[in-house]
């Protein structure tokens, strides 16, 4: 227990999250996955954007950055390029990651840069009082969708996979052991990894959609999912409207910072050859 607490900045507790919020569950799962991997705390850097979920980094005793809205992956990319030996983790929310940060997300995936991204999807902008996000399901309510959201929502995992992420998984704040397993596997992937964690926001999403409190929301989340292994033997009508959970994609590919290092070495060799030729010419003419 004391080891577990050593991952937290206890001076910064208690946290600001509402009672029953799912973000603490995901934060705990990340810490457990890091502990299981035995990662050196001084070699882990955790970056977040803006939103309720992004406040997590203030409580975690690693090198952490709480950055600008939607820009966590831009900062994380810079850190990873400057210090490729670090394990870089991004904690972000559905609004932060898929709206203002959407372009950073698809390009980080396209590059396959070695960053583990945990997206806490509560289907809404929690911190700014419940506006709908690109992950709010069609027909559901938010403060800016009082008559129901007209837009279709992203399937974040399909988006990540299509954009080039090499590890993709989804779990929920109900399926905690699975969530820890997926984060652990994502941390082990040398490349861009995404774990979507579906979580409850009882204060806004639950209230606006009359789902109920934290317990009812957890039941609602559980009912809305099917494990990808079970899905293989289920008819399409049993899968309609359900989110698949489990490991959804695992396809290792060359990683960006490793390729970048190789490119630097190649350019350096060319430069050395050029310099050698130059000095060789100079000495011939003497
Ligand atoms: Fe959690 Fe929602 Fe409260 Fe934010 S507003 S802390 S997401 S319950
Ligand atoms: Mg959100």
C-alpha cells in the first residue's frame, strides 16, 4: 500500500473530482499498470491537456505537464523526440483529444510515435459544465444539446487504428482488471498506443441523460459493451449500439523516434564523408 501511495503527490490531495466520478478509477489503473511494469518513476513523464481528466497529473508523483487544451500530444511529441528514453504517457479526455486535439491525435498515430495515450471518455465536456463533445452519442443530451445531439460520434478506437496507431484497446471504469491489463500492454508497445477508458460523469452526463448516479452509470456503461472475444460468436443484432472492449488492434510497426535517430546517424555519416572529401581536396591542393 505504501508503495502505491508513493506514486501520488499526497500534498495535492484531496482531488477536485465529484463524488462518483470515473477519473479516479482510471488514474488508479494507470498507476497499477506502471507498478506492474516496474517502470522507474524518474523515467516516466505524464502529460495532460485541459479538462476534468487532465487534472489527474497534478496528483501523480512523476515528471508531469498540465498543458494547453487539446495540445497534450503536441507537448508529448516534443518530449519524446528530445528524450526518447522516457516512457511518455498522455492522459486526456474525449473533448480534449477528439475536438481541439483531434489533428494532433491522428498525426501522432500516423507517425507511430512511442506515446501511450489514455483517453478518458465520459461523452461530455465535464469541466466546462456538460457541453456535448465529438464522443457524445447521437440523440443524447448535453447543456449545448438540450433537444438531443444531432451529430454522430467518433468511434475513437477505429479512428486510432485507421490513423496508424499500433496498439488499441478499450475498457471501462466498470471493467477495471481489463483496463489495467490493456494499459500495461499499451505501455509495452513500442509505438503509438491508445486505450479508451469509458467512464462515468454523474454530475453532467448522467444527470442530463437521466441515467442516475454513479452506480446506475456504471451499469449503463457495462450494458453498453461487449467483449471483443465474445463478439466474434454473436449475431449482428446483439452487437448493435454496443462498444467492443478488449484488445482491438495490436500490429507492431517501425517507431518514429527510432527512425528519426537512424536518419540523424545517416545524415551525420554523409556530413562526415563530405567533410572528409573537403579536407582531402584541401590537402591535395597544398
Ligand atoms: Fe467527473 Fe463529471 Fe465531476 Fe468532471 S464534472 S469531475 S467528469 S463527475
Ligand atoms: Mg469529457
